[in-house]
C-alpha cells in the first residue's frame, strides 16, 4: 500500500480497527490464488513459508507493507508502485524507462523476485522473502493508484467516503473495500474471496469467460508481463479513478455514480490479481498453468538483477 506512516495513522483513526488494503484486499487476492493453484504449488508454498494451514498465502500477503518500515527494509519502499507520469484523465500510460526510478519500482521488483524464486526452486533453496514479495506485489500492481504518479498516487487528493475523510489512494485501498464487504479483517477477506472465486469458477459466474483470457504471460519475460498488468491497471485512472480530473472529486463525497463505477473495477481487479498470482506461482513451481493452457520451460538462466 502506497502510504506513509502518517497517512496510515490517519486512516486508522478515521476508521477504527481498519487495517487497510493489506488486511482485506491483499488477503482476498491471496485466498483467490490459494483456491486456484495446483496442489504441488500449494505444497511448495507451505514448505517455503513454514505454514501448513489453508491461510498460508493470506497470512503473509501484507508482510511487505510492514517490512518496509523495519530496520533494513526501507530499500523495498519504491517497489510497491510505478509512478506513471501521464496526464489523467486526458491520457494514461506507463513507460518503464520514464517511470521506473533508479531505486526501482513494482515492475522491476516483480522481475527480480521472479528471477530469485526461479533460482531458489532450481537449487532447492528455502528462502521465503522473495515469495512473500511476489504475493504482495502481484496484488499491488492491480490497484490503479499503484500505477500512477498524479498527486503522489492519489495520496495528496482529499475525498470523503460516507462522511469520513480519506485521501484518494486510501479510499481505493481501504474505504471502498470496507464498504463493499462490510468488514476489515481476514475473516471478511475469506468471505469476499469465496464470492469472487465463484464468479471465476462457476460456469455462470461474472468472470467465467473473461478470466480465461486474463493470463497470457510467460516467465521468459517477467518485465513484459508486469508492464502489461501495470498498463492495463493504469488505464482505470482515466476511466474510473479520475474520469473528470482531480478537481471534480477534491474535497467531495465519493458516492453515487463514482462509487457505482468504482465497485466493479475494484472487484474485477482483485479477481484478476488472484488469477494472475495463481498462474505465476504455478508456472514457477510446476512449469505450467491451466490459465495459460500450455507448459512453460523452466530452465533458469543467469539473469542480472535490476532496479
């Protein structure tokens, strides 16, 4: 979640017990992935993370948000987003060379930790942090304001949701999800993920057809995969987040039409994140995924890490 400590504290004060995207959003994405991954992938994750429970991915899904504030974890702060320097609502686009800084970004982080995981799997090494980062960053990259520079990813735009004051980023991270689900804890995330999973897996589900096209990526080019996800998600900044520009929502209550447009975007992006996380982990561990429909060679090359 792209907030500083002050904004996190402010959000917590505004919504008692709210633990932001990390609790409900990230856990929901992780639960969806858990419901879709192969048994072999699930066994691998349980072994690496030292957790044999059904909550194995959900329990670490927001780890990266707290790690960035720990001693030695500050280097990972820029990895939670990519600052698209575009011009919403007139133009939305992500450019890696322009938008990914020397300190890194979410695209370079997905590239790096995918490479690290491939090396770990090939060597039989047990190293949990790279897996934890991937679980988190594949969630973050599907939130539109994690792929946007304007207003510090919406952190500098004040809005209201049901009378409570938020910044726009936190509204999308937290307030909307809380309003949709009616809760703020991991139990809420489990119930939310069950509904979204049914929308993916049921023959009559909302995403039954679309979800089959959500993953067309390869481990051979994690940069291309991450850029595709970031670009697709960034497009929502123009169509749903800032459709009439920031002045139209600054200091305003985000209800009515705005909220009605936001809800299906939030739900679909979380469903996409869960599908893509499951497929990415399946490719890493088993070399194939039902969502791709064909095997992926798992030969590990010496790939230099990038920022």
